């Protein structure tokens, strides 16, 4: 499925197209989509297709089309601090975007049937945390993935504020899916009317991760990083003023001088005469020369400066021991 919007040259252009087609409608969802590069979740040899609005499947690895994920994100109505359960979590692409919205005090769990896909998702998650500047721009709720069949969750598992299932759910399992929700929660799933009588074989209960209470040390790290981000934001806003980097360029209008032909009526006779303009006669050519539009100067295209991780720079200047600085940075590579 997919193909609802045009392909993009990069991740930002893909998001622009999704916005234009009204698949992405809220700022929170837009920020999350821009922060996680879809191509990072593709195998290297298939990355040329990453910014097309198409689903991708290779073996057990599967990514839905961007238009599907954007509709899902909008329908979930995500807010910081909520709990989220992703049934059929796959590569972890959706779970990572959700984690950027949930923030450090949310819950982000995923259940995936195939163990090799879970390993793939963990690798991609580790790569995102270690290398993406988006990790420092947001407060992240790191997803946890467990193997198993989403229809065999332990009765002791907690309920969630938001639940998403990407696979088609049989009508007979609708109540089961609803039972995973807290009161007032939101469930997003494709519901299929056609019954499925396939035998799933031996059943093995799936135990979801417990909801962890953060340590005092971890809470201190979150508070310090949040304070530094707030200070950076205030300084940047004060330095940029109204946010206009360059004044708008106005194009010089070309003034055209025309000869005026005037007809003068005298009594019943018509007297035709041309009344001279200042632009006529000897001055005409001179003024026409002056009124020519000046050729627009060709401004050489400047390459955009590489993004600067201001949070990292600020943390590294703090008067703290190096091990504590690296702890504040989650031991990230850059």
C-alpha cells in the first residue's frame, strides 16, 4: 500500500509532501517524522526507495508506507507521559517516532513475532541513540521490544493509553484488543471481517516489560539536560530576534515611458495633435537607458553549515569530571 504522495529527494521533502497532502496535520507529528530519517531503517542496498510513499518488505523485515504511518500517528493523538503498546513493532521506526513525543516519563513497549526482526530493531535503535542529533533535541522514551505473538499476552500485563496493531485483526479478536486499553484510551488497527481458522500451534504467554521507576540519578540527568536546553532556547531566541535571518529582496520595477497621443476637440472640428512627454525627443533614449532593469547579481549558492549540537557543546564545557559529562550525554559518539 502507499503511493498517495510524491516521492521525496530526502526525508524532509517526503514530510513536506505528506503535509501538503494533509496526512501530517499536527506539529508534534511533523517534528517526530523529521527527527527520524526513514532511510536509516532500510538495508543499505534498498535505501534508494526510502523516500517513496511505498511499503517495503525484505524477508521478515517490513515497513509500512509513510502515508500509513502518518495517519496512524495522527489518529493515536499522542501526548507526553502516555503509555504506548506497538503490536507487531517491526523495525522500531514507528516506536522511535512515538518515543520522541512520549518523553522520558512515558512507556513505550513493542511486541514482535520474529526474533530476527527484534535484533534488527535493537540495532537501529542503538544507531539512532548513538548518532542522531535528534536524540539531544528531544526527551526520548526509549522503546523496549519483546518477542512473541501479540494475541497471547499475559493476563497480568498492564493496560495502555495507546495501542497500535499494524497487522489485520480478525473480528473475533476485537474485544481482546480493546481489553489492552485503559479507560479513555485509543486503539488503532485494521479490522478484518473475514474469519481466520489457522492454528497458531503451541501457545506461549508473552510477558511485557514491567513499568520501570526511574532512579534518582536518571531523573537528575533528565532535569539537567532539560534546564540546559531551555537556556539554549532562550539564548537562541534572544539572539535571532524576530527570526528573520535575511531581509526580503525586492525586485526593481521597470518604468516604461510611452508617447501620449491626445485628441483635442475644437468646436465641431477635430484637431489631432501629439503632446510631448518629458520622455520624448532628445531625452527619450537617455531615460529609456536609465529605466532599464539592472541585471540581478548572481549570488553564489552557499553550502549549508553542518548542524551544531549545542547541548553537547554546552555539557562538555561544564566544570564537571569527564565521566559525569559523558553520563549526561548518554555516552553518545557525537
